[in-house]
């Protein structure tokens, strides 16, 4: 028997919610098909990704789930990548999420959302070096997610239907261990006043999702800790942000660990203007970019 599951791309952090907030983004999808086999874990793909189970997010998820549930059967993992890898759109997370959900179905485990997120997150170790659940939680559960850890407790909230977004994916050479590199530039210590600013904005984002208020969400994605430390890795970032805000975006920030940039809006009419404004911003830094108007 076999099971196929598709999982969406996602944007993590939403500014001040570093490692805590995630949002599923209807722009790109990964598709994973799991098939029971005699023995061993094998990976089949046409994409340029590691095929050794220990170095592949999906491979690690299967390995961990097989071990936990004492499953003897082998599993073939077929992966079709749709989420661009290394651009801050939760690519490794989408494969891990689809795999955890597919494994649960294939072996009839009936796990709850929290456990699926936990197993999917265990696969992220293959790419990021450390476990963080923001992207996998969004990819598994959809919508807006808040990740509380120790113990893991994920909360999902439906985004307001009139929240609009646009993502700009620059065509850059991304470093091999991009997530690791971009986690390395974040300050180890922060000023209390900065932490207060971020906490107030993060709280307002949660309130915005609860109250279905796109304006409150968009106005609150201001981040004074991580974005300033990372933006130098994104050529043209300041211009992209300035342009998008001028074109009517409610708020603009780095998508996950970058280099993609997201902008929120509450009007579909503004989205075209915002997306071309972001393209122009990247062009000013001699960087080509693809913009996608998408649904959170
Ligand atoms: N929260 C993580 C980070 C997401 O910003 O490093 C990376 O995928």
C-alpha cells in the first residue's frame, strides 16, 4: 500500500516571532509518496537533494517514526519538490511535514497534530542543525501557528480571509548551510528595551489573528532584533521594504531565515503594485526576483 501527501510552503517568524510563529503559504507544495517495502528506507527523487536517509529531512522522519512505533516494514520515500530550497519558504519543513502525515496514514497511527509536528520537526535537524518547529507546524497544520516548547504545544489559528500577502523570492546563490549561517549572525544577548518592543509586537500579531484584523497583523511585524542582524545577507533589502511600504503594504519582513521577503496587505488591488515594487527593489541591487501573490 502507498500514501501520497502534499504539504505547503510556509513563512516563519513573521518578524518578532522568531522560532515561534509560522504561517502556511499557498504558493509552493512538496509531494511525498510513501510505499511499504520489505526492508530498509530508500529515497527516490528527481530533485537535487540528499538521498541518504540520515541526511534527508524526510528520511530522518521515517527513521524516527519507524523506531518509535517499532515498525519493521521498509519504506520507499518518493519526493517531488515544489518549494524552492534555501529561500526561507520552509522547503525542508514541507518535505518533513508531508512525510510525517503520510507515515501516520500508511501505518494507521492516528497521531494528533502536536505529535505529527514533533516528528516532522525531528527531521528538520537534517537541514538546520537544530530543531525548530515554526515551519513544520505551519506546514502540518496549515494557517497561523504559535509554537510553545518544553513541552511542545502548538496552537493553530485561522488567518483572516481578507489578509493578503506577497512573497518575493530573489535569485541568489544561497550558502550551503544557509539556515545555520543565518542563525549564527543573531545576537546572543539582547537589550531589554528591544525585547519589550518585540514582545509587544508579537503579542499584537497574535491578537490580530484572533480578532481577524489584517491591519493589526501587518502593522506589528516589526522586529528590532533578528531582522537588523540578518538583513545584510539580502542585497537590496532596505529598498525592497521601503518600496513595498510605499506601494501600500501594511508590513514587510524577512521570510524565515531569508532571503525571501514577505509583505502583507488587506487589499487585493494593492498586491500587484506591492509585488512589482518589491521586484524593483531587488533589481536596484542587481538581483533578479520572482514575486508570488499568494494566500496565507
Ligand atoms: N525560525 C527559523 C529561523 C526559521 O529564522 O532561523 C528558519 O527556517
